[in-house]
């Protein structure tokens, strides 16, 4: 076929794609089909009253105070102070002979070393409730429950009598 031009001769129109354009087309098709969603930029946190910018350093105590307030831990930490600072609340002498056992529903439970100290704490209870409410907030402590020492059990031991009624007055 003499009428058809051969390759390499002028006037030959072979349509070979440009390799660079082909690579670009392939890359563009991959980008469009499997392009991951761009990660959204996080907006910086709004500055609080203590911090003008988030990059400004602040004292740790201020940061902890802000954290406690935002999570609502104020009351729980105030109540925990009764446990940790018992000598500061009642005084060192009374604290040496008593301990806080629990705090639930506004009732503070205290265990005393002896019945004498239990009675002393019962007499101090109204003032203690008043003082704790001043420090923790009104209505935080409704009442103080004082317990004396645990009595020994007479159900086991060397001198136990089966079906006995425990220690009694045997002198008449």
C-alpha cells in the first residue's frame, strides 16, 4: 500500500499518547476516586477568663481549679477534706481518739476510741455540724453519728459456754 505513510515519515499520524500526560491522567483518576476526606482542622479551644490565649502558660493551681469546677468535683473534694484534715477540723487531741468512718447522704459517721470520747463527740456534734456546714456549704452535713468502740464478742474463746447468754452479773 503505497498510499499509506509509514511511521517516521512526515505526514504520518500515529496517535501515541504522551507518557507524561497519561501518568497525570492516571494519578488524577486515583486522587478523585480514593481521595480520603481531608482531616478537619481543630479549632483552638475558646480562651477562658484566666487565659487570653491557649498558648499562654498559667499556674497549675489555676488549671486544677478550672478542671475541678468544669467537672463538678467541688463538693466531693470538700467532703474528702473532712477525711484528710480531721485534726484540723476537730483539733489534734480529739482527732487522736477518733476517726471518720464515712460520709453518706449528709450523715458523718465517726468512731471513737472509748465511750468517754464518744460522749464528748456527741456533745460537740452540733458545733461540729455548724462548722462543717460553714466550710463545706450549707446543708452539706445534716447530722453527726458517733459510735463508741466495738464490744468484744463473747461467743468464742476459752471460757465460752454453749448456749450461754454472755457475761452477766453473777453476784446475786
